[in-house]
């Protein structure tokens, strides 16, 4: 019997158990689904080991799982990435990005409550949580078209605000989903709950922290509804997690011209991260016509990265994937909903805003866009 209410991994497990599945059967079914393989894979016939009720329900369950998402639109970029707009059963849409080098970026929420002023996703606030099965389904969808060896939770939403679903998805992907634990990247603006929960999980993902500023006031302007952890508190908590897991923390920094590309911020980064088990990812802003922010020149971005390198901070300068196909988080969904209609977005007044690791600088070549 079809069950269109399935959105979470726990509901899949409950359905299987009602039909007499044992843990080994559950794991096999979740493994094949998350890896985008047919449920009749393998040399042994299902009749030889699978309970009759489970086996008889498999076609219906497979249909329900494949129906978690449907492709709304597909956009290929010059850098080898592909952005998919995927519709859930209720018609809401999520963005999933196939990244170069066998990665996929998944969304954990529709909308976002953090309200980062430079991000399209949060302009309408939080609309709904994405279930753990819907998160894993994004990976399974991507695996139909390309290898996936890394999953980053950097799409729409704040994973810390949907912690139960995200942790459930991480547990599946890091076990039967065949993704290395360090290749599962939990991206967050920072929330005390994650530093309590992540160390307790059977799968401990790598952590990426969206820092964006070392100044308390500026960071609160850029991330108006982020939890009230100061940059110092955030880095201190993240460093403890890094030492426990032996994974460096990836600090994310969206470079905004005239806002957080200043010498004051460079000094703040050095103060916070010198000697920490950390990597700084500098990402020049992916410009959006409807938002009043600009990306600094590539030369300025490279100068900042080079300076941090010289000061002892492991820094990578990156171009965000898919810039020629509305690659910024939430852009594709916003265009789908609004067409070319301009957005009315309130932006804080920023007129008074300031202007143990190996040392390495990675500067990707600037990519031209049409």
C-alpha cells in the first residue's frame, strides 16, 4: 500500500518492521536506495532471505521513495556543476547541486530563519523542514547521474534548526550510504546545540562554520537571527569539536565588497584562527541583481587570501559553483517562484560598517561567465 506521508528515515524503518523486517533487511534496503541501486541487486534471489511481506511491499516502497522528489528543472554550469530544482510531494521546491569532483550539496530546509541579508533563501523566513528521507533522496537523485563521494549540507536552510532530520540523514549516509564521515560536511552559522549533539552521533561529520565577520556588531547585522554566540565563542566551541574528531573546521567567509574585506577583518581572522585546527574558505560573493551587495575584484580577494597565508592561516580562495546558472543559495528557487519580478528586500543600514596548520594558499583561476 502506498504511503505518501513518508518524509523521514524513521518512518521507512517503521514500515519495514511492520512487515517483519529485521535490522539486516532494513539496512540492505536503505543501502540500495541511498546508493541509487535497484532493490533486486545482488546474486541471491530476494525469496531466499527476505520476509514475504517485506518482499511484496518492496515495489510500492520503492515507488514511494522515488516519488519523494521530482525534477522541476536542471541547469548545467561551465565549471562542471549542475543545479537541480526538485519538487517535494507538497509542491515546495528544494535546490540540490551536483558539485565538481564528485560532491553534492543538499538542502535541509525550505527557506531559513537566520535571515542572512546577502542570501536569497532567508528572505521569506522558514517555510518548512525537509525530512531526513527527503534529504537522503537528494543524494540518491544525484547518484542517478554522477558519482557522489562527498555530501555538504550547504544548500537551503540552517541544518542546526532541523537537527533531528539532519542527524538522521547523516547517520544513514555515513553508514549504508557509503560516504566517509569526514566527507559529510555540516554547515552552520553556529548554535550551541550542535556542539552538544554532533559529538554524540555514531557518525561525526566534518564541520563548516559560516563566520563572515569577526566583529560582533557586523556579524549580527549580516546574520540578524543567528544564535547569540560571539565569533570568539563560536571558534572556541568549534576548536573543541575539531580536536575530538581530528577534522579541521572549515570556516566560510563570503567576501562582500566594502563590508567584510577590510584590513580590520584580516587582523580579526588572524587573531581568531592563528594556531587553530582550521581552514578558511574565502568565497567572493555570488552577485544577485535584487540584492545591494557586490563581490570584490578577484585581485582584491586574492590579495586577502595571500595576506592570510603569509600570516599563517590556511586559506583557500574559491569561486562558488554554478555562478552562470544562478548558483547562489536560493536563487534558482526564487526565480522559479517569482519569474523576473524584482524583490522587495529590507536590508540593514550598513553605511557605518567598516570598511597548528600547514600554510597553504589555493587560488582557483578566475572563471569567465557569459
